[in-house]
C-alpha cells in the first residue's frame, strides 16, 4: 500500500491551522468532562485517505488503519484507531457547510502553491471549462418508490449517456484540471440548473472567472443570462434544431 503514493508527505505540506476553528467546532476544550482523544485534524486526514484510496465505506478505512502502521502515522494516529461511529460523528459535527469552507480553503492553498501559473497566483482565472459527470449511488432502488434509492434516499433516477441510472449529477468548473468549484444534485435535476450555483461556488474568495467554455448541452437562455449577470464571457455552441437559425459563429 505504501507504493500507492505518499499521503504522509502531502499531509505535511498542507497547513490546517487556519481551519482549526472549523475542525474543533462543538468539541470540549477545557474544564471538567471527557477530553478529546483524537485530534480532528487526524480525522480529516483519515477521510482524505479514504478518498485517495477510493475506499467504499468508512468501515474499510477503519480496518485499513488498524492493519497499517504507515497509514496510522501518516494521519497522526499512534496505536489507537477511531471507530466508524467516531468518524461518522465527526462528519456530522462539521456538517456540509463546514466541509465546503474547508474545501474552499484547500483550493486557495492549491492556487497559492501553483506558481507555474502566474495568473492563478494573482487570483485571476482567464478561462475555465464546465465538465458534467454522472455519479452512480451505492444503493439499490427503493421497492416502494422506484425513482429513489433505498439506502441513499436522496439519490434519484436520471437519464445519462448510457441510459437511466440511480445517483447524482455533478457539474464541475475547472482550469486545466484544477477545480474551481463544483455542485452536486440528484440525477433527475437538469444540468442547466446547476450552472448558476457552480458559478457562485467558483467565484468565492479571490477568484475571478472571465470566460467559461461548455458543450451544447448547456445551451439555453437561462444559462446565458447567468453568465451575463456575472459579466462572464461564455463559449457554448448552439445545438442544431430543425426550423431554427442559430447565430453566426464568431
């Protein structure tokens, strides 16, 4: 497993001190009561490790940490390993908004470190691209409602390139592989409805997007108006529709 990469080196490069306020929210810090056994920054690294190794369940992560001293040390744990319930409670305690704030901070750190791209270092992105993808849910369909997931009730049935699937729809905006923002929604949500939310996510902090490119799937008046409202130039080709004359390509 150690040959899969060097998560320990990556963890050491990321400074988590600016987000300690998010990681420690709701924890008992002083006075009488049960002390904190596991530093929440260790738990965050463990969740990153799960993503890097594409472990399906938290219980698989706990099992790996128990077996591998290398990964325990990389995350910050010593001999004791947190339980599955502890990590699930940590996720619930920080919440969706907290993890969004953590993600935004980490994106800012990535921009700062990528000196290879001078425009990124200045907080200016000249061109970005939309990229949509379908995310299948790890769940079967609900026998009482065939349009939703059983173990994952927020997942819905939607139409993808290969037919109907159960899961979610994701829209990402990135620049040369570096993500600027993303939004996920149930699979029955139209991808066009995700454009404005993902632009709001990408424009957080010091990021300025001047131009966005996307495929003809996003061609619609409401998508164009969302770009115009934020003064962003778009490169989205018009679909060929019988009986309609498209604007000339420039």
